[in-house]
């Protein structure tokens, strides 16, 4: 480990440039509202001991109790160069739940078939839901929606197997006629397995559009609005088409970019209320194209995040766990402003956020919270580490200081 003082270490932490060992060390210190001289000396002392012993910092635990947990070992509040990075403290007692509380989101979505019929996936029983173009659409016992190709089925039946839960929607003016879509409401999420074996987790307030089958197509192309995590299956031929020997690309199209892959794991956040489109790669390799911005393809490697700000696509190294934390049932943020955090809270709890104090938007936080707690625990946790105060009235959350 290179020699440097504690101030240098804290600056690296603020910039997100710490090694795992350095990150664990910094986040292992419980302190109050500012870094004291004694704190800096303690950090320097431990750094020196690590260099002498060559000791290995234990792995960061994935879960810490109570509900409010640090991404690293514990909790801290660091002030570096006047910039407050608020990290939750686990030792402070929890405040009682609000009288008006709101439950977290759950597995909810609406499946719209190519013919315009709608199925509420939260209400429908497990089993076969419909058949479309030789593909059985099945809701599994764990709630996952699966498309299963059956070459023996030559045509779809005239009626769905659950007509009581299906309504016809006018689609004559729908530009996506012929595609299926899964739409999650605010306060909902869903897991779907496409007919090629690709798994997709769809976050709250999002829509994924796709064909019932990729048979006979040159590529696997889907359309995303919102956020989803993809584990793309690598295929050379789809549904036994032996004549197709080449690898079949999988393309995710958003409002103003396309991500092309063969087989990989990645997350795309393209909500309309976010200023950037963020593509985060966990495994494999992807290429991002946006003809309106730049001619060349931007290639991502594992650990990269492509940021499309509408003018250029930039690439940076990130903590991929943070990008996909929502799949694991967590909110994870490090040095993130309250306005960004509350957008996530608003989608998941289906609430409207109203700022009575505009300065509150800029407050910075870092930590890990459960997405399965009621909103009171999330808001109380934020209150404990800052001067921000919340008030919940109906489905509105008021923010003050």
C-alpha cells in the first residue's frame, strides 16, 4: 500500500478512487459530524499498521443490522474540503413510525399482448396465461413471467386461457402493435424470462417491449423505458433454426441510444426524469451507439458505466453493486444528493415529493437501506444524519429543513 496521510485518503474516498482495503478502513470509523485531529491520527495509525503487517482487510459484509447499514463496515460522517459526505450511523435509536405510513412496492406489472389484450400479473393465478405465435406465456410459482417456445403449436388460440382477467385495448394507432409489453407501475417491479432464455428484472415505473418470439429474426431487439437489469443468453440459433450458425445479437433500444450485446449482464437506467442514461456493465462486453451524438461505438468493459448526457457518452469505473442494488431489495447510495435519492423513493413507494426547502435537495448521503421497509424507516434514517425533516400526508412527502 502506498504511503500517504489521512487527508489524502479522505480525498480519494470523496473522489471514489479508494481501493477495497482503503474503502473498508475509512468506512470502519464511527464518528459524529466532522473529522477531528484525533480521527485523522487514528486512520493514519491503522494505515501504518497495515503496511507493516501486510494485513488483509476482511471482506465487507453484505448486510449489517439494524435496518440502516453501511456499504462498508459501519457508518461515518466525513467532511473533506468543506464537502459533507453523510454516512449513516447504526447506533442511533430508530424513531417511531409515522402515523400515516406507506408500504413498499411489490411484484406488480401489466402484460399487454400483441393483440392489445391486457393481463394484470399481480392478480392472475400461476400457470399458462396465453399462447401467442407458438409461444406459451406462463406465470411461474415464484411470480416470474416466462415465454416458452413450442414448435408444435402452429397458431394461437382464439381466446386466452383466463378471459375473466383480460380486457381488450384499442391498439389501431399503437406504433408498437405486434409487440408484447410488460409495464410496471410506480411501486412495482417484475422478473421476466424472454423466449431466448434472457432474464430481465424490470424496475418500478418502467416498460419493456419485445416480440413473443425471435424466430426468423436477424437480431433480438427490445425497447426499454425506465430501468431494467438484463442477463442476456448467448445463442447461435433460436428455437432449433440450424441454418443460423452465427451468434445472434441482443439489442436494447432506449429513447436515444442502443446497447448491443451477445451474452452479458448489465443494467440500464433511462428514466425520463433522470438527466443521464446510465448503462452499467457487470459481465461480458457491450457497445453503446447513439447516432445523434457520435459516430463511433462506445465499448464498455466489466465495472464500466456509460453515461449518456444527451451530448456525449462518457465512461467511468463504478461500484456495480450500487447500480443493481434494487434487484437485491436495497437502496444503495454513496455521496448522492437527496433529490436523486428521493426520485428512487418516489418511484418505489408511489409518492409525490414536495420540497419546502430547496437547499434540502443538495444534502449528500451515503449508505444502504432496505427497499422492503415502510417509508417511515427510510425517511427516519435520512433524518437521523442531517437536518432534513419529512412529513407524510396521504401519498405526498414534504421535505423541509
